[in-house]
C-alpha cells in the first residue's frame, strides 16, 4: 500500500522532531555541560491613566499661571519640573520641583483667582556683519540678520 505525500511529510516532520528531542535531551544529560544563569535587571515604570490625568491637570494649571509653555502631554519632563520650581519659588513654597499637596492647593487657588504668577517673554533679535576688502579695488559690506530666540522667565510674587 502506498502512502500519500501528506503522510510522508508528516512522518518526516515527526522523525525530525524526535531526533531533535533526543539530541537536546542528550546534551542536557551530558556531564560536561555547565548550567549558566544570566540575570538581567529590568526596570519598568507603570503610570496609570489617573496619574497621567493628574499630571495633565498640573500642566494646565501651570500654563494658566504663566509658568508652563510646554505641551500638555501628561509627562513630567524637564519643562514641567522647571515650571513647578518657578511657581514654587514665586509663591514662597519650598522649590523642590514636586507637585505635591501644598503646591497643588496653591496653584488651584491662584488659578481660581485668575492670577498670573509667572511671565514668560520671548525676544528675537540678532544681526551679523561681514566685511571683505579686495586689494586696490573695492570694499564690500553685507549685513545678514539671523533669528535667534531668547527666553526669559520672570516670576513675581502675588
């Protein structure tokens, strides 16, 4: 009786799997093999939706107070931390960069009162002058303006 091509393929796969299993098993039983354990530290940070919402609320409040000009993204990055410190300094709180209970309460009170605690000013000015002289013929002078941005944050106590 002839077997079908599908049966022959299945039989070959089973035979290969058996050979692989026997080979791996034999390698694992060998007295010359040395077990190796590798430990890799993994650091994960889980931020809940509620925490992201709180951070966004803090960023909105700091923006309303004139202390934050970044994106409302729910991430406490350097811009958010700098805004918290600017606000804390302006209102006389301990400037630790942490949006804790005292900072949040003061920010909420100032937002509710419509106060601007920090002011941010952006100025754009710059120019450069290039002078070149050709021997005994002419002098060429050109002025090129190059925009640069200077940010100044001024905080004022209420």
